């Protein structure tokens, strides 16, 4: 009896414990290896609506991103570990995709109490973020629910820990309709060309 070719993908979203990359979460499926027969941009799940505040003070909802292809991550400005590397990765992608007017980058703070729009504005300037790169903050409970239930990336807080925020280092690729189409490692360089390629594949799709 031949095994079914439709093998289930193992769920494994990489977490950072106080921005420590040692922990993993079973919430989201890993992307197939580059070049494998299973590698495709199949629809995974829809991002729910949200209501957050951009660094400019402007409200941002899911509808504001409709018709755009976007890459999202969860970070916080005082993160001592991979967050600066993730933001640098997005800065590189900003340059590589500068000619694509329908692409957005979306960084959502996991520490909204400290990361006010003013703080996010200063952080964005450090990385020369354009107006196509949104830095979002808002209600803490809303952001935690959005990360865990909407993006299926574990986000936890342990107040007694020295570094109390545990979050994923994944970058999430979302299509024009608000559907998640891919997850990539946000630390390191191995996925950069694949992200650019996949973004351009989605740009060619009809919404």
C-alpha cells in the first residue's frame, strides 16, 4: 500500500524566551524545504480583523492592508536578543522590494505599554523605515490575542522573569486578501531570497 503523498506538515513556530531562540511552539506549520515538491504558497488561514495604532498616530485595521501583500513580525523595541536582527532583516527586505508599491512591512509591538507611537517613531528612524513599513501598537490584550489566535504565533508574558516576554521570531507572509501564505525564519539570511521570490509570486495573483 503506497503512502499518501499529502503528508501532514509538522507544526513548529520558533519562540524566543526573552528573545532566546531555544523554545518552540506547535501552533503553526513549518514551510517545506526550499525546492521541495511540497513547496507552494497554499492558503493557510485568514488573519482576523484588528484595530491598532501606527507610529504616526493613525489607526490601522486589516482593511487598510487589503489589496497589499505584506510581511508581519512581532517584536519590541527594548528586546535584547533577536528583535534587532529581525528588524534589520525587514530593513533589508524593504530595500530589495523598494520597487514594489503594493508591498507593506508590518511590525507589531509585544510591549505596547512601553512602545508608544513616539517610541516606535524613534525606533523606525533608526532603521530608515519608509511609510510603507508600519510600526503598530495598541491594547495589550488585543495584541496578545492577535498573535496567539490570529497569527498562531505564541506570545506569552512571565512578569517574574528577567526577560519577561516570550515571542516568535517568524516572519509571516500575507496575501492581498488577508490570508497567511508562508512563514519564514526572521533571524539569519537563509530565507531572504525565498521571501522576495514568494512576495513577487503573490503580487502576480489576482485578489
